[in-house]
């Protein structure tokens, strides 16, 4: 995730938090695909105003999106920036992520 992506994600999450606070207050597990470092977790927690949210980062070695079952478990939200554009089968990846999460925050080239 690039710094500009993180700014966009922060802006969207703040809007989601304002509109759907009753939903976001229930979030306990968030997965960030292809994180650049720890900054994503800090920003996500700040935007959701929650210390109880656990933010996990995952790269290809953690979860091959061609596999439907995520070895890391299931998540309330998956955050993906510039991930699906690398897929030979984006629909398959999208279905696999959807099978392991309730919400998807996606920023990608379509």
C-alpha cells in the first residue's frame, strides 16, 4: 500500500465510521492485504476509534487468494489496495475474499 492509498483508505473509513458506526463498532478483526508496514494498522484503528480492533497484515505467503479458505481465519473487514489488478482471475479472488469477510474496502484499478 502506498502513502496516497493510505490517505484514501483513511478518508473512506472516516466516512464509513460516521455513517455506519453501529456496524463498525462491532469490528474486531480487520485484514490488510499487501501492507507496507505498521502504519496501516495505526491509521485504521484511529479512523474506527477502536483500540479493540485487531489489524492483521497478509502478503501472498500468508494467503494465496487463489485459495478460498484463508489460513488466518475470517475477518469483519478486508482492506485491499492495488491487489486485484495483479490477479489473473480477479473474480475468483473477490469471491474468495468475500467468503472470508463481511466487508471489503477496495481501492484498485478496474
